[in-house]
C-alpha cells in the first residue's frame, strides 16, 4: 500500500516536504527507483515492438504501469502505430 501511495506522490509531483521525514526519505528513494526520463522512454519505445517490450526495457512491472507509460507516450507525441496488436 505504501509503495502505491509513493508512486502516486511521484507521478503527481506532489510536495511532501511538510510530511514526516520517514515518508520524505521513502519518497525520494521511490523517485530514484521509478523515475523514467522522457529520453529514456523515447529510446525504449523506438527499440520496442509492443508495450510489454517497452516495460521490459524499462524494467517495470506491476498494475497500472503500462497505462501510465502509455499516457506519457501520448503526451510526448511518440509514435507507436507500428506496435504489434494496434488494430
């Protein structure tokens, strides 16, 4: 449960500086572990043929991860029309 909350904190870029230090430290550790830069995402998508392959390249698993990655790809305007199973 705590990991889910921390992922949301990072995803929403929430300021947690006013919260207890233990949460603040945990949030910083989670940011390092789950943060994916735009360039890293672009490269992973350009080298992949499916969303599953993108997640493997980014070493990400877990519920909701694919949806978040897809949303970021859309916001960045990345072309995934060549992915397998796209219609």
